[in-house]
């Protein structure tokens, strides 16, 4: 049981380049999320999805796009990378209901992205 | 009103001591308060969680204390160990269906041997 897998783990982009981050989960979770983590800023939600074919904006969506064509995959795209998008990106997934006492998110191990 | 404020930003505790991290919230609709633990190079992982109908929850050396009237909750790590050195995030969410969890800004905890 792999949980949440993110690829790639590291990437360096030049300003203006595009790329896609892939998140895959094998827990049959309904909900998936993309966060960015910056020093002193905690985890900020970029986009999320409540099911296959659906997406919604989070707290910091500008400059990013997402797609959820399959239930197990959630893709985060950067169309034209900027230095301000240098960050560590985390994908997470969860059940679509909160029935368990210790309900929570399962996070991937992150993608460290540097835009130069 | 959606924010969760966490303090301190960093904390150094001697081995065997008690580590205390505090969080405060404004939105009284929040009804689920988890804590996440993150080791360097890893994603956050659920550590312990509490609902506002109880004032305290203990799991091993980790205890959440919850003060509903003050809208505050805290994580206590008893007998802190070097292996507890990590970044800790408090969080809050609301509703019976899964919804966005609002995270605090994180506390970097270092336990000195």
C-alpha cells in the first residue's frame, strides 16, 4: 500500500517554463488536495478536488491549474513558472466523509521545486 | 475568521522536558482539531486529533488540551525525546463531510539531548 505518491521529487525550472506535478493515491479516497509549503507560512491550499472530474480553487490558486480525470490521480500544472512559485508542493488525499475518530489527510512526501 | 494562529514559531526543549505548542481560532463552527507532525523531507502525518465535546485527549506521551470558551487548544509532549524533533502543525476543520482543513503556520521543535 503506497498511500500517496508524488512525482517528481525535485525539479529546477527556468522562468517561463511549464511543468506538471503528478499525484497518485491508492486508498480510494474521494478528496484530493494540493498545498504549497513555504518557510513561516505553513501549508497553503492551492486547489482541491471532491471527486473525479471536479476541481475547486483554494487559498492561493493563481498561476496554477489542476485536473482530476481519474479518481486516483490529481495533476498540478504550472503554465509559466515564476520565481515566486519556488516552494515545496504537497499532495494529500482524504475520505469524502468524516466518520472516523482520527479522520485525517494522507500526505505525499513532497516535490521541491526551484524556479530560477 | 478562517485563520488558525499557532505559537511559538520555534521551540527548544531539553530531553525529558515538556513541550507545549499553542493554537487559537476564531470560527466557532470549527469542530475538528487535528495535529500533524512533519519530519524533514517528509509530508505531514496525522498525530492526534480532538473534537470540542471533550477537554482533553491523550495518546501516549501526546496530549491535546482544548478550551472551547477561550477558542484555544494546545499540544503537550511529555518526556520529550530527540526523536520528537519535527515541525508540528495544528489545524481545524468543520462539517460532517470532508472539507478543507485550515493549518496553522507550524512550530519547529528541537529536543536537546
